[in-house]
C-alpha cells in the first residue's frame, strides 16, 4: 500500500447526520411526512435526485425542490463552524501521515464546501490531491473521483486504500479498484455494503496494522 484516499462528508465529519435531521424536520413541517430510510440510502454520499423524485411522486408534483435545497444549504452551511471531526478519525489520518503514505481526498461535495473545513482543522495542506464534484462529470457511485485521485497521487488503484462511510462511496472506490475501509456512522449503520469492503462500526475498531498486513 502506498496511499490513502479519504471521503469527506460522513467520514471525516458527520454532516450526513445533520443533513438527514434537517431533511426530516423540513419534510415533516412542510409536507407532514418523513424520508424513508431506503430512499435516504440512495442519496447518502451521492446526488439528492432520488429524494427529489420520491417527493415529487408523493406530492403529485407539488414538492418545491428549490425551496428545500435552499433550506438545507442554509442549515448545513450555517452550522459549518460547529462541525467536529468524527471520533477517532484523526488517529487513522495521522497513521497514514506519519507512516509516509500519500494522502488524497475524493468527495461528491464541491471544493468551496471542503476547503474551509479542512483549513479549519489544519489539515488542508496534508492532501496531495483533492478531487471534488467540480472535477468530474459524474459523482459517486461512479468511480471517476477515485480513479482521478489515484492517478493524481501517482499510484495504482490496488496500491491505495479508500476510507468511506456510505454505500455510494464504497461502490465508487470498489469500481475504481481500491481497497476499501468503511467506518459506519449513525445514519449509515444499517446499510449493506459491497462485497470485499472491510466494514467497521467505529474508527476505534480499525486495526490498520492488521488490515494492511492482509493486503
């Protein structure tokens, strides 16, 4: 192994929980309904199109997607300064950094969202490449983000480990040929992940020495 490529939302910081909670509040307040978990699982780590289609169907086309997106963007972005790293993430990140691995990031989010948070935590300059939604035509679960990340790092896919939290993200990494560590969070704990991924309940459960020894 020569490199680690990290996902961002839900993996490094738990924005998925914020997004899910605010979505439920909005749908309940405005439409008297909740988002089913099977619809949410299609959305996390990727585009919100399945949610928008679902709500359009459920409301006979009356769902105001623009108003919903404006609300969610405002709530999530306004809470940016309160975001914290997930428990245990920095232990894994520092392992990669201290042991000389190349470090990249592959996220379905926009660069304008990612950079200020990485800078806030003082790790922006630790990434040799940052691949975002701005850099590809199709985001996760398409493998393009991870393919571009390993290419930019100058390593083969099989020489890199992706660290993810979502099914869409892990499908992207598997499709690109990387080894995959999945660390579930509160809203992805019930998801069934692709075959071949190494799935953990928390960062504390990840034994990197044992994982890397088996690769």
